C-alpha cells in the first residue's frame, strides 16, 4: 500500500523504538519523568519560549490554549478552513464556551492578514456583543494545501493584536514544514505568538504526542487543564523518547517530503481532468480538483484503494500527503495508478 492519506500514518523508526525501550521514565503527574522533562526543555529552547508542555494530541494542545486564553461567552477568530473550527468537533464551544468567528482568507492561502482580521474584532464591544479573546493562526495551513505563512506576516498580526491586548495562538501542527520551506526557524515563525502547538506525530515521525509552548504562566495553567481533560499521563517518557528523536532529527528530512509532493503535483497536472496549481505546492500536502474527470472523489478514492494507493477525498477534491515512509518510486507508482483510476481502467493489476 502507498498510504498518502496523511503524514500521521508514519511508523516509528528503529532508533525511536530503541530509545523507547531504553527510556528513563518516572511518574509525569508528579513531574518525575526525566525524558518528558528533557523533551519539554529542548522544545522550549528550540522555539525560544519560556516553557513547554507535552500533550497527547495536537487537538488537546489547541483546545487547552483556547481554554487558557479565553472566558466562556467570548469569541475567537480562525480562518474559515482552520483546523480548530472544522476538525475539532466543536471542542472550543464545549470546553471553553466560546463561539468561533470564521474569516475567509482573501487570496485563498488560508493565511489571514491584519486587514482581513481587523474588521471582525470586537474589542470593548457594547455589552450585548461577545468580545474577541483570541486570534488563531495555522502554519502550515492544512486544508489550504500546506501553504506557509512567513515570519513577517505572522509578526505583523501578532504585534497589531497585542496592541489591542489580544493574544495570538499558533496551530503549528506542521510548523517545521513551514520552517523548511521558508528557510526561517520555528522560533522566528512563532516569535510573537502567545502560544504555539506543534505536532511530533506527523511528518516528524513520533508515534504520538504534541507540544504546547508559551510563557511560564500560560504553561502553568495549561498543565492544570491537561490534567482536567484526562491528559495527565504516567511513565510517558516512553513516548517522549521517540518525541525527542522526532524533534531533533525529524526536521532534517522534511525537504525530501516537499520534493516528493512537488513531483506528485507535477505528475497530477498532466492527468486529464485533474486541476492543480503546482506552484502552490510548497510543503508536503497536495490537494487537487477532480471535477473535470466527471467522477466523484469517493469513486476515484475507492478505485485508488483497490489499486493500492490510499488518499482522502472531500467534495470535488482529493488530498494526498507525503511523509517519511514514501519514496520517489512510490510517487511514480502512485501517479501511474491515479492515471488508471481516473481513466477508469480498473483492469490494472498491482
Ligand atoms: C493534525 C492537526 C491537528 C491535530 O493534531 P492531532 O494530534 O491529530 O490531534 C491540529 N491542527 C492541524 C493544523 C493539524 O493538521
């Protein structure tokens, strides 16, 4: 199987498995796990933030950030296709009691400029309106096709938000992909963000875990909410050991995933009925439009699956994600299979 559904399908390397087997562990609810502590310290150093907290999932990291930055009855701002709005099951409403105001990015990149955000903000509103408490950004932007936001663009939003007393949270699930694509460090890309969530279990290759970063005060509150949400774990150094390797070694090979995604996009652009803007594929996510094939995405995804290629379809679009278990040869085989699936030649044997 060539599994292009997501970079979450990556399996831990032999080095990770060895590190997990040999990890020095303790009870992390007592703060006693040396491997978790080391991972948190390293993450804080790399991001140049005061403190960091290991969390089991990216969703929990994002939702803890929303909780700590807001009060019930307030409002947060996200981009229209943002993860926090669309793929976290209404958790911000459930856990934090906030509403979400969605803003469409004007250029389709998924990244909001200050001019796009500003008209939606309610700072010190009349008593009958919900006040804005938080702006959420996402880099790379998942459902805008792995698009990147550079450090200057992020700094502008953060500085203007801070001038109004508003914190900015960065959903940086794939911030290392952005860092590699832009050649700017993750510290630069999140310099002025009040909090950052980064996922270790996607392209970086760990089996589980994300990191939440911010000030010492923010992390102190986040620690309490992690426990309340059932995320206080015990000998979790077993996972943090893999997380440390993901953090130190994972970013070094992401450029390869980006090259493979570009190669995939170039090949897709040649297939009749498929529409894709190759220029816009700058990280490891490839989203393409199949409306020109006359077939629904479910039918194409189903045919691909029978031919050994896994992808995710939604509406007229299909998403494919490259990762460390995908080689150049896999990309070329996948393109061959996609060609046949689109042309309807299901006699092809894998
Ligand atoms: C995957 C993802 C998350 C959530 O991470 P999980 O570990 O799957 O909970 C959050 N934001 C973005 C942009 C993501 O792609």
